[in-house]
C-alpha cells in the first residue's frame, strides 16, 4: 500500500504491482569491465578464458528458458557502466539480444545504469564536456577517495551539479527504452562530496533559498563568504546544510531520471541502489542519501550481501531495509549472496541451500518487500563451469516450487497492511548529524525487538503519516527533534499513542542546539536537569498519565572501554515495551530460542496473518503463541500448509497455539470470531 505523499504519482501503474518478483542478476557487468579490472570481481572470475563464452551463454535463449523454469521473472543486466554509450555500443547490442530472448520467456529486464563513476580513458574522447564532470576536492584535485572509486583509479566519480552529466544519464535512459528494457536500475546513486565551481555556486544558491536567519542558524551575519566545508564535522551548521544539500542533489537526480523514464515509457520500473542495508556505507553523511526522499522509486536494491541467518548471537536480516522502504511504498530486492568458499588460496562461488532460499522468500513476504531472489546472479564457477541455474535442473525445479508456494501466499496476502504495533522513529537529523551513535542505538533496539518476537516497523521523521496504527513509538537516542516533529509526537500521544525514548531524545532541536528541557517533557512527565539525568541513568521512568516511558540513560551505547552508559537489562525494557504496546490486543509469541522472527499483517477482511521465521539451521521446538481473549478465533496454517501440526487450547480467556516444530517458516491465519 502506497501512502499519500507530496510526490506526483507516476503516469501509470508500474508492472511490479501485486506481482511477486523473483529476481536475479543476469550478468551485472559488461565483459569490458572485467577485462579492465583484470581479475576477480564480486564473486565472479573476471579474467578467465571462458569469460566471453559465459557472457554469450547468459544472453542465450537457453539461459532464458532455464530461468523461466526456475520461475525467475525479472533480471538486471549490464547496459551502461560509464565507459560511454559509443564505447559500450557492442555490448549494449548484446543486452538488446538478451532482452529479446528473455522476453520470449516472459522475463522482464532492468537495464543497469551506473550513476556513480565514469571512465575517463574512454568517455572523455566521446564527450568533450565530460572532462568537466570530475568531482573535485578542496584543492581542485580529483585523486583518491572519495573522488575515485577506491583503488580503481580508472573510475572517476562524476559531479551531478553539471547539467550536462545529468542529461547524459537521460540519454542512457532513452537508449535503454529503445532496446526494450522494462526497467532502469540506477547503481551507486551517491553524492559523496565535490568542491568544484559548479557545486560551490549551487551550494550558495541552495543556502540562499533555505537559510532564513544566517546569524541564528550559522553564527554569520550573511552568507556572502561561505564555501563548502572541507572536513566532516556534523555539528558544524554549515556541514549540516551541506548534508541537506547533497540529499537534495541525489533526490533531484533521481526525480529527473524517474520522470524522464516514465515519460518515455509509461509503466517502466525505476530501481536504484544507494547502499540501503549496506553494513559499511553511511548513507546520509557520506552518500547524501535519505531513504525518505525516494518515494518516487518503484524498487530499491538492498545490498547487505548476506542471506538471512543467525550468526554470533545476532539475527542477520533485511528487516530494516525492507521496512524502511515499505514506509514510503517502495519494493526491495534483497541483495543476498553466499560467502565465498576457499579452496587453498582460491575462492569459489557458493550456492545457497534450500533453507537459505526459503528465508529470503519468507522475509520478502513478511516485511513487505514483494521481491525475492535466489543465488546472487548467474555466476560461473572455476574453469568455465556453468552457473547453478543453468547447469542444475533439480535446483531449477526446487526454485520453481518455492516460488509457486510464495506466489500463492502473495495473492492470499493481497491488500494486507503491516499490523506491527511498535515502530522505531528513523530520523533524518539523527542519521545526518550523529549517525554512528544513532544507527547503533537503532540497530541495538531493532535486534532486541527481533529476538523477542515483537513485531515492529519504522516511522520516518519526515513522513508523519507512518504513525497511523502505531501503538508504541520508540525513539532510540533521537537527540534532535524539531518543534514541528515534537508537535506531531505530542498529538500522537494525545490520541493514546505511547512513546518510549532513550537518552536525551528531544532535548535538542533539528540543528542539535540544546534546549532547556525535553521537547517531549509533557509526554515523559519529567523535566531535564543534569541532576535528574545523573540520578536516573539506570532507570525506566513510566509516566502514568500518558503511558509513555523515558530511559534517561543512553541505552544501547557504550563508552570507549565498552561499558554501557545505561545498565538497564534488555529483558526489563522488553517488559516495559510489552506493557506499553497494549498487550491485550496483540498475540504474544514465546519462543524457547531467540533466533525466531515474528510479524503480523492484517488482511482487508480483518483477519490477521502471523508469520514466524527461524533464522537458524536448528529447528525450534514447542513455540507458543498466546492470543488474548479479544483475538479468539480460528487459527490455521496458511503456508507451508504441510507443516501445520498445531495444538490449540484455551488457557482462561486466552487461546494458546503450540507449534511443535518450526523448521524454517510458518504463516498462520487468525480469523477472530467477532468482527
Ligand atoms: Zn561538483
């Protein structure tokens, strides 16, 4: 369900609506790129003698048939890598051939367009203006990070302040439409800093439009002498403005591309990768990407490079990326891949097992992503061995069975909404001006909720409509809260919503200027003072009047020696959360092991779908769901139906469902008697 937003609606429904996409990479780089890089790249041997033959195989009718057999209905393939449209013309012609062959099997194709790097060795000869596109540092040099792509010195990062660069990308879109692509896939949508003259000018113009009072906001009488900051210093008000400017830059680029693509081909599917879900990218501060800006997309690529799993006491999941995207109505491709296997010093591409694949599909269904995938692409193996999809009929058959099951489930879930009663506030200010601690506080809280089977979603700070239906909103170390957001949170509280906040949440404004008191002091029922904070570092304070909760200590964060700032045990917070989320209306899952995820969806007829996902390879036994009296009704397994040996009994007013054995996933449908 797409929430209302200020963005203009796309001219026609994209082809992804209500259809479970089963996706894979079908050759993510042109052969030219592998030759230039001279070796292994993203789990693919790039310099083998079999490279051309492998590439030819990927675009063949046989590959299309094999993928169709495996139930794949969308792929992404190479199209424009940044060498230049002329240089890449021969391989673009091969992509056109791939599209024809794949269309014959009903498979749709995203054309990959590289936003983040261009190759000066070729594109400068093609496009004389491209010489001007290099991102520049303070000294007008462009060497090294973040002006080049890591050690790949032959890939230069371009600057989107150049109108001619953006127009070049639109030409790429035109070409993709011309060869029949069903979608465009923008990779490395980033704005990681540029000090060129065009950017300095654009930044000054941006400030002239957005800064109301230079003295109050920046300590400057006027904006005449300013320039783009030279160092990362998030508390610097000019740096904050620069974060906003770059988020505006990437948003503007993406809107231009999306509008242009839809004008050229109504219904085209627009996808982008800006690193959501990545464990090492800092999306906003480094990349100029704010997830709330991308409601214009149809699809995001979440590249955490891992299959859902239970590892070292943590649930590895795409929950956050999927739910953030769902908050703005965008689907997500989970960019899963299996860790390479080492044979001596040589790395070999690995193939996921059936459990790993099931978990990807289950997460997609549970968390509203709408897109699942199998192995990470049509990867060849040592000495020219074919990719698993092409060589293994049994694997294809299993993939189709899995996809068929989930297609049926997806249609059973049509029109459902996220019924998670709890949400975490994901704030632009927190991620922009204090990202390391803020992200840590959010992920610690999220991990705890996941491991305690508490269904939750995200509310974006600039999308207050996300609060609809939330009973408890958690602010983990959300220091900066604007007056406007504080007003929305107070209104949420007045309507019966509860807030649980940690640390100094709301004690600062949107520019991290400290207030005299929490903006939400009335909601918490306390007043800030240094003494109050010191005395309550390890306390959970419940305001009986509003039901809201404050933990004045910075829960989830630790000092340099690893000592937690707040010693409140996670178990105690979970109790406070369960009490605050109005437990009498919510199913309560009791899992003997923490590696089980739990999610709730509500169908249009009022029935609930409860989803359980075991992240470990060890089966979970005797899992219990208590349904409070209000939810009394019939419970049956929706998927997979075969594993449904449920024991249901009454315990006082409550109904208890016992699941004797949870192998991977189980979806239950709960139809309350009286509605
Ligand atoms: Zn620039």
